[in-house]
C-alpha cells in the first residue's frame, strides 16, 4: 500500500504542477459527482422528466452511498493531502479515501442513466463525465489514483447488479400489497443499519495519526473525522422513505412525469421547496451529534425527504392537477 501511496503522491504533484487554471474546471466536474448535486437531479428526473429513470437514479444513489460509506471504513485509507504537505488539498474532505465516492457515484448514477436510455450519445456523455469526475479528484488532491480506480470498480459492480436485477425485483414487488412493500422497505433499511453499524464498530477505536491532522490543518479547518455513524442512518432513512413513498403513491394510482414544459417546471419548483423544508428545516430543528435519539431523528428526517420525493410531492401534483393524466400507473 505504501508503494501505491508514494507513487500516487508523485503523480498528483505532477498534475497540480500543470497550473491553477485547472482548479475551476476540476471543481466543476467534481461537483457533478457529489451527493448534493444528485440530490437535486433525482427529483428533477422523477418529477419532471421520466419517473422510471428517476426511481433507478434514486435507489442506485442511496445504495452506492451505503456501500461507499462501509468501504471507506473497511479500508481506512488517508487522503493525499493528509499524508503529504506537498499536495494542495483543493477539495477538503473529512472521510477516508478508498473508495472514491465521487468516482463510485459517477459510475453508478451516470451509468444507470446511460443503461436506461440505451443511446450511443448518452453512453459517450456518461463515459466522459465518469472519467473527468474521477480525474478531477486526483488534481484536487482529494484522492489517490487507486482510490478512484476502486471507486469505479465498486460503482461498476453496483451498476451491473441494478441492470441485472431491477426488473425481476420490481416485478416481484408489484405483486405485493402496500403493507408488504412497506415492510420490505423497512427491512432493507434495517439491513443498512445493521451492516453499517457493524462496520462502524470495527473502526470505533481508530486513532487518526497526528501527521494526518497536521497536514489537514495546512489546508483549512476541516479535520479528518472519518468514523461518523450518522452516514448509516442517512442512507437507511432515505432508502426506507423512497420505498415507502413509492409504495404509497402506487397504491393510489401511481405517478408519471407527464405534461407541458411549464407544468414540469412548476412541479420541480414546488417539490424542491418541500425538499428544502424537510432537509434543511428539520436539519436545523433536530439535534446533531451522536446517540440513539440523534440517530433516530436523522433516520426520520431522511425518511421524510425520501417519502416526499417519491410519494408526497407526486400526491400534491396530482391533487392540484399538475400532471396530464393522474390515472397512468407508475413505470418502474
């Protein structure tokens, strides 16, 4: 591993020596691989473009987030600027490095969009985005080359699993009752919690080397804090909310992203207001930190956000006639 780190440091120093003119373009590509960006794109796709694609994006993103969180804790690998003061940390992070979340999410999300659309130009655009998002993480000093490669590998496996198993699982769930679908969503969320907390327990006593802290301080105030159980409950709550919201809206006739452009745009604006109220508003009200109550409230907060995206907002759109045909079933 030390050989990979040493060679990676030399490679990143070489990239950063190409000049500061690359900082803004690389930060732009890096943003296209963030969970926050996908958090804005997912509702847009589901509410206003293609509900079936939006569901795939939502579930693959939350699944990728959970596996990335567990992978980082299992590898417990540093960021480049943590171990070398010669590397500039142009995108500070607090979590471990392997696998790169940006690279993994880019492969998963942009990959599922391309696989769903099945068009050559979409595949070409997705491949370019996946590459440049991963490359940007190297230039910005946020990841070693092997972090990005393993992130792409993780994302590719998740993408393959979704393409292979989505249709049969969706067909099976369609035969279940609303109550049964809700139970399935809750069980999946609890599986996230159990495995996530198991991995957290493995790293609970991890001591961050003082040199990592010292080098991180040279970049800014964001110090390494990689063992944070809150990420487990973020993913678990979101996957339950998405599943429950979908089952609920399907039980009332389903939802399709139909209508003229003004209608689609209005849906996105209204829905996004609801997301911000639940996500940011509850984030200000609920306590932060650690403990059962904090984790439970975080689960509830993200479950409500997930429910709003797949169920609550579509119900509002149907109620106020912001879709063309409320009787069309959801396409899964």
